C-alpha cells in the first residue's frame, strides 16, 4: 500500500486556464529515486526535487521549475514526512 500526502500550496501554480492549489505526493519508491542521491533529496536539493516530483506526483518538471522559493520549500518540508514513517 502506497502512502500519500496532499500538499496544499500557499500560492497556486498555473496549469492552462486553471490554478492548481494542491496535489498528491506518493511515497518515493526505489524506482522513483533511481539515479538520485538520497542525501540530495533529503537536504532539499532543487535539481533532485525537480527530477523526483514528476515521478511521485502529477506536477510536471516544467511546472516545478516555475515554483517560487516558498513552493519548493513547502515540497521539501512535506517530503520529510515520508522519512518519519
């Protein structure tokens, strides 16, 4: 069974004519982490998060690269949840 978390963005992102204010993160699997250094993900490395997030959510890499600082920091904090389980 996969563990998920719904992330509610404090500021939404544009997707066409819609604004996305929340999306679901799935617990990263070994396959999702393939090619990434776990330490980079844990410390919130932006490039690592840009690769990982499309693998564990419905957010695209292009959308992630448009995130502002607060949004990517929110994602990095939310990923910490999976380390606590």
